[in-house]
C-alpha cells in the first residue's frame, strides 16, 4: 500500500518535471538542471503551489 503511494507520488513528480522541461525547451529557455529536476520530482506539491501563487499573484498575508 505504501509502495503504491510512493510510486504514484514520484510518478506525478516525474511527469511534472518532464512537462516543465518541455515547456522551457519550447520557449528556448534553459531547461532544469539535474538537481532542479530531482527537487521537482521530490517536492512537486511545493513546486505546484509556488507556481500557482506566482501565476495568480498571491502573496503571503502574514508579511503584510
């Protein structure tokens, strides 16, 4: 059961990393380095929240 969760979690991160690299490559930007790709695979929920916050312009209300 836990192995299914770990496999699914890492699979989602891997797919997100591939998507990000393909998007960066399409816009002629530098693709993610190895360490950035590994961080994206392992920390993909944080990457998604950070991306959505920057896309929609949310800021941390505690810092105001």
